[in-house]
């Protein structure tokens, strides 16, 4: 059997780190992930790839790559119109060529659709999943076929002329980053762009979302006209135990327009979904617990706790580091995002306000937004009592105000 062609790709990060595959949006290249790749590559072996006809991948990569007539297995071949399944086959071939068996996957729009398809049809390959400004179905197929025909006839100029209104909010349009992405769109091969439009036209995963078993994060741009937040909510509702983050001030390319909130959400999800091997002895538990405790509570808090430790309290500090942080918080069953929600609710119920303030700050580190925290507190009002939630709201208001001040100081410094 002829080896399948591979898409153009780039690998960043330590070779021994957990692998993370990043998929691009229609009309962009692997460079669309530049705002996040440096931080992600500190923790992951990051593999970015280009769609056919985009960036460094020739359109011809689709030739000789879909379903083997004898075995029925997906190989990535597309003898007819391009499909998301064919693109998924390219990703699997790329992973195989790099010696990667199982990987985390994050994708924007069409790149997210490829990840969702992989999670449904090859669940053994996808360790965790993040879908950014994506959908289970990208609207009426006729619209995509019409766009494909337009591009095949007139090139990318008509699409490029209107892309800014889909990709960016007015506040971001015209920025150097936005202009760079639009310039990249104009370099896409028309046949490659049109082929990807064909793939979007036939893509409909709505009836299969329940088959996704990978821990999943869904990210929506609150001002996205191409895949509005309703599309993200459909994904989050259909995928078991998926979490949803809406990013304010962002349109379709949310990771470019709001790079910091998107990065925080991705790191919170991916680091929780791909933990190190679960520790089994006390020394390993303590080391793992210390690392997670620092990641969740912050170095300053852990350093202060260590400095206050006495001969009398040392045994307790060792206990909570091994048990709470090394045994429970390192477990793979729940994301840190979810663990923060559970912890906040429990602390509200018990009235432990000092610990609640600490874990409200931790929740922000774990990717919860102020809106997420508000929803958790509202939920706790029903099941833990209105007076308890009332006190928690007042405390959270102070913590969030402090958080806004810190962010403002950082912006001034930069």
C-alpha cells in the first residue's frame, strides 16, 4: 500500500512531552496558533498542520489519501469531494509518521471539526479535545457549495474582501495581527479553499456527539457571526461532560483576538485532561501534589504556607499535600475546571470563607471566568441556601475586583 501523503506541519516543544495536535481554521495556516504556541510548547510536544492548499500544504496532498475498499478503514483518501473524514485521515497519517499513538487535540472551526470527527471515529487516539469556535454542523450546505463555486471561478478576492467581518470584531479589525491573517488568506490556493468548503458542506456530527468520550472543552467567541455561541452550546450539550467557555470581545478567530483568555482556558483543560501517571507511592504523591498545589493555588500561597509550617503542623501539611493534592487533584477523572466548581460549592455549603477566597482565585487559574463563578454561586444558592450564597457573592465580588486590578496593573506594565 502506498504511504499516504502528509500535510505540511511544524513541531515545537520537548520530544518527550505529551503530544498536542493543533488544527487551523479555513483560510488560515498553522501560524494562526502563534499567540498560544510558545506557552503550549513549554508543556506539550505541539504539532501544527496546514489544510490542503493552505500554508505549506499543496492541494494535491488529498490525492491518494480516505476509505480502504477492502478493510473499510479510513486512510484519508478522497477520490470525490473533500470531506472532514479525509482531513482526519491526514492527521492520523501525520501522527503515525511522528510516532504519536495518542494525543490531545485542539482545533479552530474546521480544524475543530476534524478533531471532533477523530474523537468520534478514533476515540482511542484522542486523549482530550478542545473545540474553538467550531460547530457540529456549519449551516446550510448550499452556502458552502456556492462559496466553493465562487472561489473556483473568481479566486480568493471575494472571500478575502468580507472575511474581516466574520473573523474579527470591529475593535480588532485593522490591527497588525488581523491584517496578517487576512494577508495569509489571500495566499491560499483557490482549489484547496474550495475543497475545504466542500468538506464543511457535508459535515454533520450532531447525531454522533454523544459518542465522544474524550474530556472536551468548547470555546466560543461571544461575538462570532460565523459560529455563534449557540453552536458552542449545542456541542457542549451534546458531548458528555463537556465544559463551555465563552470569550467576550471575540469573533470567529477568538484565539487571535483574545489570546490570553483562550490560552488560559486551553491550559486549564489540557493540563487537567493529560495528567502525569497517577502517583502510587508517598514520595511521588507528595511531589505530584506539590506541583498541582502550586499550579492551582499559586506559588506565593504555597511558599507562605511552607514558611509558616512548624514542627507541630508539618505532619498536617504533608498529609494535605499527599492526600488532597497528590491523590485527589491529580486524578484524571475530572478536569481542574470541574474540580474548582465542586470545591467552591462545598466551601459555600460549609461556610469556609477563608478557603473559599483562596479557591475563587484558584478557579480563575483553572480557567473559570467570572461568569462561570457567578453561575456556580447561583447554583449553590438553590442547594446550599440563599444566606450562604449571599455571603459567597459578596466575597467573590471582592476577589474578582482584586483580580481586575491585577490585570490592569499588568496591562500598564506591558
